[in-house]
C-alpha cells in the first residue's frame, strides 16, 4: 500500500526572516493602497460641488427627464458664459483708452514759451557777392554772373563756407526789429538767439531753459509784442524756379518749449505784412500711454540725453537726427541746421543731394524716420486772429518815424503779439479704459450670473482632477506590480509546517538506500521485513 509521510519541519530563523519581510512589505503596500481614500466618482463630486446645477445634472439618483433638462440648462449656461468671456477678452486685448482733460487751477506765474521766427526769404540780394551768386546758383536759381553781367565760368572763387554765407546774407534781426516789448518791458535783438533752420538764419526769443521768462498776467499786452520790417526789397528775384523758390512774403513763426528744437518748416505758421497778428496761447501738458495701449516713448530712467546734440528727447529732435543720418549716408555731409560736427554740405549739392534726400523721407509710422511721441509732452495751443495795419493816420506817422514812405510801411511792416489767454494750463491724460481689474470683475459677474461659480469653485474642480489623477496612478502602479510579481514556489510555508508527498521526497532525496535495495542483497526481502537501518535512512532523508 502507498505510504505518505507527513513531516513537520521548522525553518531556521534566518530563512524565515526574508520571507516575513517580503510578506510584510507586500501586505503594507496593499494596505496602503487599500487605506488611501479612493477617488470620488463624478456623482459624489457633483453632489458636493458649489457649481450651480451640477448636482442636479450629474449627482446620484435615477436618470430621467428632469436630469436631462438640468443637464441642458447647465450646458446652455456654460456656453453663454464662455461666449461672454470671449467677448470680454477680445475687448481687453484691443487695449482701449480714453482721454481725460483736467484744467488746472490758475497759477501766479506761467513759464513763457520759446518763440522762433524766420524770414521766408533766405538770402538778402544786396548781401550776395559774385562768389555767393556763383556758388548758390543751384540753390537760388540766379544765373552765375558777376555784377557787370559777365558769366563767371572762367572765374575762380574760393571754396564756399555755408555757415558764413548764411550769417552774412541772411536777414539781420537788428535791421528787421523795429520795436519789442515783453510784459510791458522793453526788449531788443540781444534777447534773441540765433538758430539755423531750413529757412536759413532764424531767431528764437526766450530760448534758454535755465533762465526762461515768465508771464504774471494773462491777456493781450502781457506777452511778447514785436514790430518787424520784412525787407521785401531784399528778396531774391526769381530767375527760374527751384525747390527753394518762394512766392510768399512775411515770416514763419513757431511757438514751442525750450527743450524742443524748432522744426519751423513743418510746424510753423505764417504772419503776413500789413497785419497785426494776435496769437492767444494755452499751455497743454499731454500724458500718453506706453505699450501696449499706445506707442509713446518713455523717458530714460537715468535721464541722460537720448539724442546726441539735444538735452531731451522730442519728435523734432528725433526727426532732425534721422534726417541728418540719411543725408550723411548719401551725401557724406550734413546741412547747417542739423546737429553734429560733420562736414557741412557745400551749396552746389544742397539741391542735388540734401534737399532731395529730405524730400524722400517719409514721416508716417512706417517711414524710415518714424519718431514716437514722448509719453510726457508740453505743447501750446494757439488761437490766431489779425487786424490790418497801419491805418491812414499811423501810416504817415510810421513813415516819418522810420524814414520810409507809406507804401513801404503797408507792404513790409507787421506786428506779432504772443500772449497767454490765462495763466492756467490744461492737462490731457490718456488712461486705460479697460484694465485687468475691470476684466476680472466682469468675468466674475458673468460667471456668477450664468453658472454661479467663483474662484473657489474652480479650485474645487482642480482638486477633483488632481484627486482622480492620483487614483489613476495608484491603480496603474498596482496593476504593474501584479504583472511583475514572481511565480509561487512549490514549497509553501504555513506557520512552521510543510507538507511533502512521498514521491516529492523521493525525487528530492540524495540518499543511496534506493540503489542498494535494487542492486543489493536486500532486494528479496518482503516489504514488511526491511532492516531497521534502511527504513531509518529513508525517513531521515
């Protein structure tokens, strides 16, 4: 009959410890996985969420028509909110702005602006020499002849100096200025500074920003009042037309701040002889917005000169600097009115090179000479009116006083009166019409109106997504561990007892008793008559 032997084997302490550790680690891992809070399903989250309508549309309970209607209402409200939010975002990205005007309180004094004036005629005919006429032929249109009418083709003249020509042949303020008063005090040509523009030699009153004059009273007669003789008999005769040929008679005037260079050929206004011109000014302080609301140029934090040759940035200074670079690149020289120490262009290429270069430059936002407006700007608004002078009585008086005839007085004399309308400045400031705080407020209002949500509701949704993500990661980790788990060995330990079948014992045994039984003298013994020694050896093995 088959014999089954049950062995009680107590494992050694050293063999049991790794098994216990491995089993303990596995139990702890599974226990941690079971102990961790399982992620909430959508129904549980919907029943506790503060998002209006979500609990009725996705919460626990039977599915039916009522839940379907709630789901449609929730989706419709969400779509309406997203539509309104997109419109608010588009409105914010357009960066709208508005202009706020704030009239300031009257001040005891007001800084008077700089006043630049130029005679429209660039060169006095009587001051031109034969050499000047020869060198300025392309600029003035006069034929290159000497005083006797002979052509100067065979004559040799020294190299011209454009600065010297302008100083000598330009209209002199001492000859043009007949009377000058500022706030009731007498002034003279010494109160004007020489400045060069495209009109040649010009003059600026109150040009020094360190010692600028101020008005203490507003109204007519409290500013600058000058009488000028434009000297039409000195105007150049027109032999042929050029780009510099002028058919007008009078002066050009520009009113600007002391930090801004005159750009009179574009920003000036004309004053005609035979009239008294009244210019009522008001100081305007403009504040523009930088990017992304506007395109103004912010001031440097170090307050260093941003343009070489100028103490402060301005549109006029930027334009002059850009024009100089263009002329310098093409003609390898600069014009007299441009800043710098480079060589001044000779008169013969003023028309051929310099003026053509300036005319080709664009002034728009896409041109090569685009100059952004500074974020803080002071300008002067103007209201211009005029009356005819002189009347019949004053014409005879002025003719006797200045030893001229009445016709000359009517054709050459003018009066310019520049004054403050009132000692108040006008502040105009650009402000953002729709900022980030307004956008957030509108989004919160739309969110509360349509879906009844807030920032905390969004945090709830993010917390649920994060919790679901952690649950998915734990499930994936458990699946990966189960896939990689090693196979169970044949010998299993339960407590300290191991059960082995006889056949397994014989297969694993290395004892030689079986061989002796087959080949030795004991093979003829009956099964129940084995020697005691052989049975003990089998059992021991």
